[in-house]
């Protein structure tokens, strides 16, 4: 699937066959089960074989650490680390019939919950991803749990909850234990509020700030760790030293292929690409950045009047405007679930026309991001925009 396309509900279900449900429904295998290919010719003698032991994505890191002979880190940059919760899969490489060392795992996303234990799964779907708008969910205690014996029914097609009520009660108890152990509680049934750190109660480095300096090589999680470029005017300024006039590549990129904004040099020409959920706006300077040192500034003047509005993007070199253009629509709540990258665009690229996804051919100074006045939004607008964004994941 290409990033710019969105899958209708029917096709999402078809793509997950024979499993129930889809992405965002972590309880059922349609939302979680995927194949894994491990390729290591020098370390694995088996060729083209299948392993059926049950494992989880968090088992990848312990596997890699075992294979390269590194111990689990207990301290990183002076910060004590929590124990890795996964189980290495390396024991399966030489023995296809080895008993699975992964016997238990919880699941939770948006209130959709599940627990796996020794071949059994107990699951409950709390909310449906594509039901958007002013929906009202039932209390968590009223969710209906299902029970499956996945050793005989891998696709979770026969609900055994009524047949084995004691087993279901046991599994639900295991979920409570695991959820408490791994900080799943308290379950959060809010919707758009979770996208706002101040409302959700999460730490936010930008609280009280109107500017932040970013350094080449930094990679930030957008929500809570980076300046928020949504529903606001802003300027992004850096100094480029291009001794031979060959500076090129990404300066700063927010988000990814589904939605985001990137500030970069394409073939040496300053450019901005704003990807609004597949609709792309591009503003580019006519000429390459000259050799030598230059101040490069990207200035976005937001229209105002609510959230998700448009505005004018200006590109200036040493104070002189070298390009401008209009961006008609902007992301109101979220970009793609990618990071904010300084000096690169890692992962799914925002723009498709990079001559380089990393900055090269010169040096880039600190990137100063300065924010204007945040636009107020009514609660109704917040709800509407949030649900549209979530439905289009």
C-alpha cells in the first residue's frame, strides 16, 4: 500500500483475512498478527523453513543482542534502563520443534484489549476505528470478552467463552496482572484529548516556550518533544556554509509520507514540501544557494480563523525573498506517526523529489524554530479534526 492512499473498511477486512478486525484493534489477530522473515546465511543453517513458536515484536531486540553477544543495557547516558521485556527467538533457528519460550503477552490499544497465554487468547474490542465523530463508548467494565483456543483455531473464529467460562475468568485475571505490571492502567477512554499533552497529562518540552534550537542529527518525537507547527505561524532559520556551492539535502522534516512538512535543498535550491494527507504543496526558490555562508529562513504566515487553515510560505536567503507560495490546507492535529528529523528525513520521506535525504556538501548550523500565536479551536472543531485524522491512519 502506498502511503498516500487510504484503505476502505472492506478492503482492510479483506486484507486481514482470515483474521477478525484490523489495525487499531490490538485485541484480535487481524490487528496484530504478521509474518516475520529472518535472514542470516552465516548464522542459520536452515534454508526456507518455517518456525511456529509464538513470539511478539518486542522479542526482536533480545534476539539481536544474543546474536551479536551484547549484554542487555542497564544504563544509557546515566539513565537507568527498565529490563527488556522480550524473549530471544535465537533458540528456534536450529530447532524447529523447540517448545516456545514465549508463553504470555498482553495487548491494548484505544481500549481494545487482549491476553495470550499458552495457546489461549481472551480478547475484547472496545471501540471500532472507523466509527468517527461524536461517538459514545460503553464503560470498560461492560466490554464483552471472547475466548479462543488458538492451538486449534489460529484465526480466532470459534468463540469459546460460553463453553469455558472458568478459563475465560482465568485469562481475564491474567490480563489484569500483566496490565498492572506493565503500566497499562489507567485505561484512557478519551479521544481527541489524548493528542493534546496539556489535557492528556503528558510531559511536553514546549510548554511555556515559543522557540527551540535544534541540532543536526537530532531525532525527536513530534508530540511533546518538538515545536508544534500546526495551526500557527512560524519561522525556521539556519546558517548554511556551502564552500563549493554544493550544499544539498534535508534540513528539517516533520512527519512522513502520509502527512508532513519538509524544509530542504533540492539540487541546491531551497524548497518546502507540505504533504497534506496526499495533497502536496511545493514552494521552491528559482536559484541554487550560492557558495559561501548564508542565512536561510523559511517563514509561514498562518491565515488564522481556526484550525487546519492555510497560509503563505516564504523562503528567504540573507533576508531577500527567493521564493513564496500558498499552502491551502494544513494538518490540524497530527502528522504521520514519524519523527522530527534534523539534517535528514528518516523513514517514510515527506517529499518524493529529494536529491538527498540527508544534508551534505556543506555544514548546517543550529536550526532555530520560532512560533507565533497559537490559534484557538472550539471543542467541536478539535473532535471533528481528530476523528478524521484517526479514521485516515
